[in-house]
C-alpha cells in the first residue's frame, strides 16, 4: 500500500505492508490531515519511526465488530491495553501501555489503510463530508479543554496562537459566550476569526527575548488580565506570555507540542499561584456533534489538498507560515 513514512527522513513508499493487527479493525483511509505534531515529529519530537498521521476519516473494511464493516468512521488515536483501570473506565488516553496512532508504537493514517481496536472507532453521520470529518480529532482536542476547565460567559479567556489548532480552540470556546481575546502573529490568520465575537490582537514582538515579550504584554494593557489562558502557539515564547497574561490564581492550559526544550521563569507562576493544565486529546462524540450541527465551520480552514503520492509537497506547504490545514486524499 501507499504510505508516508518517517525513519529519520520523510519519504513516500508504494509498497508498505498492510497494518494488520489481530482482533482489530482495518480502515481504508479516505482523507487525512497534517497537523503541527506531524511537523514536529519530522524534527525529532517523540522519537517516532513509521507511518505518520493521526487525523483521518475512513471506511471500515474488516472488523471483529461486523456492524462496523462498511461504516465511515473516525478514530480515537490512543489504543489502550483494555484491561487497566483507565481502559476499563472507558478512557485509554493515559493508559500506561497505550500506543498512539502515528505518534507512539503504531503506524498512522498517512497510508491507504490503518488499524485500530474496534472500540476506538466511531461512525460519522452522513451529513458530515469527508473534508469536514477529518477535523474530528483536532476538534476533539480543542473541545477537550472544556472537560478540564470551567469556562462560562463571565470568564475572560485569552488564546495565544492563530494556527490550525488555535482556530478550532477559538471556535469551541466561542460556543460558551466567554469574553475571548486571540493573540497571533499573522493578520491574515486572525482575519479567519472575524466571524467570532472575539478581540483579535496582532503580536508585534515576535522574538523569544523575555524582556521584549514582557514589554509588549505590559504596553498592550493585557498583563494579568485573564482567568484562563490557552497556549496554542507552538512557539517557545508562548508559555512565558501565558504566565504574564494570567491573573493571580488563574489557569493556563498548555496545548503546544514541539521538539526541543522551553526555557522560562516559573517564579511568577508560583507567586501568582497559577494552575498549569496540560491538555492533549478529547472525546470524538462532542466534536462530531459540533460538526453535524454546523456549530463550527472547518471548511474555510483548508488551505489545500494533495494526493498521497505528493505527500512531501503537502508537508512543505503545511510547514509554511501562512498555511492552515493541508489534507491528503487516498482515492
């Protein structure tokens, strides 16, 4: 089968073996999305080797659950052991023995076929097109914030970042009616949020120097203004900015994953008694509901679509600063 593989370098292959696993569901991939985590993996993040990709929509061709065969599905990317306390409670996201699609110990979605346990896949309503359904996993990650943090109409929320995931986070948070501020480096990406009732601020300080960053925050009048700050910039400067923006006893939600170390001064987090919340994967059902209800419009976030054979060009475009979501197609 065709696949995009990473073994220290990214390359397209036409003869990858089928990812057949005993007692699992085999899915023919229809569309897959390139996200920032994929871009970071090819820089060395997570130490992964194999077929990349974890955002997908596909059709089941084989499964121990016969009711799934022929169904169009998306999938929970964390495949747990099935027997630990977390898995038995229906939440494999932190199973200590888990594999993660295209990220840890399991070949991913940038291939004609992928394999997941039957319990990991969920049927997609007919009203959701393939190019929308492929957003289910990152949209679930965005909605997962609301599992972890209480956000109401009175909550003052800042989102740092205006990229692929940050766009979805803003759209999810807007459903709560909160007082939303978005801070980004690219005016054209901020403009994609003009349909939301959100204050959009262009970050004019783009370096990583703490003094310059602190000065911009102070001059903007945003210092210690927010109940909740979501850091989704994918940049090393994002967390220091979040610490500067959060009010005393406020909450910082950390969404960025990137290769390399982030250096910052935690003393203000201690002095201001901030709560730091790591946030990764969310539930698929709420994301599909948002898509089915047209509560979140994802189509305008698609920059381009490539055939899997042109995957290297797709990755190059996905890494460009002005690009939003790039899709791969397998038909």
